[in-house]
């Protein structure tokens, strides 16, 4: 029986499965609908974490100008959220950072600090932005780890051999037609090196065009469980599905098992129809080490937020069963 190595989260949002599928959707999806707050037309690819007995998150809010920024939101149950009316301000050397745009945030807790990693439009180029907060009130910009173009930055939730480890996906300035997952290490979150390839996009058609990390890797006794997105090209444009892999416990640049099947692909109306149809884009996962429960937040069709559930043993068995 696979086990999550981590903390208990007794109030994790949860719904029992009524299917044999490795991951099942919350039957009240979407959990965040259109026009969730003044001047924000859509909230979708977003990251939720437990905080002080409740749930908080950094949300991708597409404003009515069409430009995305990061919004703070909170919830008692991880399902019903309220949002600040203004985007989050980040400070650097006491000055407010001037955003061009910001999207696809992830939030990862390391020790008592919450790190926010997002695609930042620094100087107009998509790059990885890295910030931090301890209280979700004051946010500090830490660095831009890499040269443009890069997206889908996800930190491991603890230092490994004394270093921070960041997954990322080098890309281009537009709707990138390629993409593989790489890993970089840093002693201080400022200087990054020891870059190595983790996974390339795959033969399987659902992940044949590009892949990018989703939620922070979950530590288990079998290795690091990574949910990611895989995209393929169709006559109607890109289709984004959710996939999973297990990275080696000791050498996280090595893939132990990678599932050849997608675990979720756009099927429901809120995934197949929206601003960008046929998109499932995971950015965060809550987990309860006591029960093995996992709750995944994902963007649906670049329009809404959906919630899906799995259980560590069930998902790892499935990954292994269909692994290459
Ligand atoms: C990717 C990112 C995501 C988005 C996806 C589908 O390139 O921009 O934010 O969800 O495209 O449009």
C-alpha cells in the first residue's frame, strides 16, 4: 500500500468515487464559475493550499481587459471561495512590482514559507516569476529564476540534499508548440544551475505536443507523485489532458513510472466548452497523509476551476499498471 509522506489534512475536500477511474470529478463542478469577482471575467488555472485551518490560494484572474493577474482567494471548505477585488501586489526592495501580466500560479510550502511560482510577463516576455509570503497578506518578489522563455515552474515541497529544486518548461513567446519538463537546483532561490531533463513529451498522442508540471510533487514511499498536463494538436487546436508520473525517491530527475494513459481528458461541458475549449490544466493538489486522499484543482477550458479526487494507492497502482 503506497503512503503519502507528509502532514494530515483532516478537512481535505472529498467525495467518494462512484467509478473505477483512477481520478474522479467532483459532481458539483465547477467550483468557481464565470465572473467570480468585480472586473474578473474568469478564474481558472489556480493554486490552493491549506492555511490556518482553512484554504487559501493564488488564482489566475482574467480581468475584463483580457490581461491576467494573480488574485488572492480563501475558503473554509476548499470548495466555496471568496476573492479579493484587487490583484495581489508583490514588493521588491520595498517597491511595488509592476506587473505586465501574470498567470498559471502554483503555491508550494517549504518549511514555514509559501512560495508562489507563476508565468510572469517580465519586460513583456513569458518568464518564471518566484515570490513568497508567510501570511498571504504581504507578498515579496524573490527572483526570476531563468531567462525567458519559460513557464510551468513548480518547486518541490522540500529541499533535496540541501537545495531547492524547481521543475520548469522552457518555451517560446507564443502558444508554444513544444515543451519538455526540466529540473534546476539552487542553494538560495536566486542562482539556479545543475539543469537536467526530467521528461520529454511522449509518443502517446494525448501528450505528444508538449508537457508541463502541474501541482507540486507529492512525496510518497514509492517516489514523488507528479501530476502534469500533456497537450496534443488536433484539427481544432490543442487538447490538454492530465497525466501522472512517479519520480525517483533519491534522484528526482529520473522517472520511475510514467503513465501512458491520461488520467483525465476533457469530457464534461465545462472542460470541452469555454474560452479555450478542451483544456484540463492542473495547478495544485491537496493531500492527506493519514487517509491517502488527494484533491486536485484544475482549470477547465480556461474558464472555470474544477476539483477532482483520487487516493494515493489507487492512482499509483494505475500509473504502474499503464507505465512505460
Ligand atoms: C497554455 C497556458 C495555459 C492555458 C493553456 C490552454 O499555453 O497559457 O494558461 O490554460 O495554454 O489555453
